[in-house]
């Protein structure tokens, strides 16, 4: 009898989690909202810690989105966000987490993915969004991004996200439509090490 009660309790807990995630889905894009994204990230960080693996984070921001909305209207802005969300969702692995983090910001978590590979993935996503042809010929809609990883860029998700956000702002300052990740650390040769 106790075994049946335990199974029922687990089933109820799983169903409650499923409902929280459904409620936590962004209505416009169908992506995770911030709160359920945080819940899932905490689970991924625990897995990464146990398995001694990395968790890479990419944050994207739509370039000059306010100007896009002002020129083409909010309805077109909503359509553009839907297309961007759809493209991001289609282009990631099933194990990756994609969130509409706020307004025109999107965050992707890449569990068990090296930060250099995640940076290349983020750059490919940036190029795919640019190729959608959103916006006008004079003002195409593009995204900029920053990439960081746990534990190299911080011991908490907030620290890693802050580092990715700093790199995003670096991409914006460098002209937009760009992704910045950490610079690769070159391997030292035997002669550099004094051997």
C-alpha cells in the first residue's frame, strides 16, 4: 500500500512540474519564460557538477529592435520575435534549453557543451537569424550574442549569465550582428614551458 502511495506522489509531483512548465511558456514564442528556465538551469547545474561537465550559456539580443518596432509596428515586431524564437528552437539539440528571457532577449543553455563549440553554435544561430530576411533592406533585423560557461566564468548561473551579458554588450559596441565568446587559450609549447 505504501509503495502505491509513493508512486502516486511521484506522479503528482511530475504532473505539477509539467503544468508549471506549461504555464511558464511564453505565449508569443512558445519558449520557456525566465522562471521555469531558472528551475531547469538549476537542475542542469547539479548534473554538470556531479558529472564534472560544463554548461555553456548564450544570451542574444535583437539589434535595434525599438527602431524596428517604430518603423514597422508592433505587430511586425511580434512576428519577428516569433520567427526568431522558432528558428532558435529548431536549431538546437533536444537537451538544450531555450528561453525568451525578456522583451527581445533570448537565452540558450547548452548542457555538456564546451564553450568554444557553444560560441560556434551561437555564431551559426546568429547567421541563420540574419538569413531569415526579417526587417527591411535598409534595416535588416539581426541579433548579437555573448557566450560564457560554468564553471570557467562563474560558480553560479547568475555569474555566468553576467559574463555572457558583458560579452553581448561587447558585441553591440563592436557594431552589432556579432557573437563574442571567451578567447581560446593557446596551448603552451614545450619551448614556452622551458622544457
